[in-house]
């Protein structure tokens, strides 16, 4: 057990989520073990159409894994401090990151099976690595909408596991989005109505059985991000064996 997570485990046990917590921790440690310290990049002018896809796909994978690891670590802290809103925000972000990885695995799979052109594959991965919509990044390509990540990755997940793969990524994301917004039931977190005294009693945020659903969601996403990442070496091997690469001069790429 990692030092510092014991209190989070205790809170999870108190609300009947001990099994889910252990699953989260197991998949978290698995994701940590997959994070690389260094990715060696080719020098400018050395890329061809194959090498630039392989390199960018590896970078995308590492970015997503590290984001997942960071969000799960932060979620442990939210469980420990019983911060319901903080946990919900982390869970929502985790779904986005998980589904980004699933989406790009699906895009690579589509290319390998002839349903996506090389140009589309290249542009979509560039949008993942460099996309931004704020005017501060006016020269950046448009990012892919996160809802597109979620919908496409869910279809990809179902295609891999069959009908039992209907886990409702979009429904869970929509619920968390509502829950996190300040216009959701006028931000009812931490408020209890005492009908006897006709008073509203404000309490510290706490995680209890009625919102342990958040830990269920985190458990699912921590598993799914590892599931999607398990597709990565399979797809990389297929990319390495793929022979019908177009001839492009990437110049200073």
C-alpha cells in the first residue's frame, strides 16, 4: 500500500466501497508502471510517413497515461478529505482523458483497416498533441471535442468486448457534468433541510453511501484506461508491420 492512501482506503471502507477502492489502486499502480521517463525523438528531417505516426502515437499515449495517473492521485486526496465536489471534478476529467486514449486507438485501428486515410490519421493525432482553442494559442489547430472522444471511444470499447461493453460513458459524463456545474439543483452539496425547524444546515463536504457512485465511476475509468492502453502495443505492432505507407517529405518535422 502506498503511503498516504491509507486514509482514502478507510473512507472507502466506511461507505462500503472498499472493493472499488482496491480496484482503483490496482489499476492506478498498473498505469504508473507504464509511464516512461524518456521518449527518444527523431531529429528534424529524419521523419517519414511511418515514423512520425509511430512517434506521435507514443507521445499521445504517454501524455494520456500521465494525466490519468495525476487525476487518480488527486482523486485519492479528494476521497481522503471527503471532498465530494473535488472528486466529481476529477472523475469527469478522468473520463475525458480515458476516452481520448480510446478514441485515438480507434482512429489508428480505422486507418489500419482502411476506413481512415493517412491524412486524417496524421491530422487527428496532431490535433491531439497541439490542439487548442484559446486565443492565446491562435496558431494551434482546433482540438477535437471531448464529447466526440467519449462517443467514439464507447463504440470502440463495445466493438472490442461485444454487447457486454455497454457501460454508458456518455451518460456518466453527462451526469458528472451536471453535478459539477453551479446550476445543478442550486449547488446542493453539503446542504441539509431540517423540516422540523425549517432551516437549512450547511455541513462540511463528505462522501457517504449516497454519493459513493463517484468512486464507482472512478473505478470503472481506472480500469478502462488500462484496457485501452492494452490495445496500444497491439496497434503499434500492426503499424510497424504495415507496408502501404504514402511517400511524404516532412522536412523539418
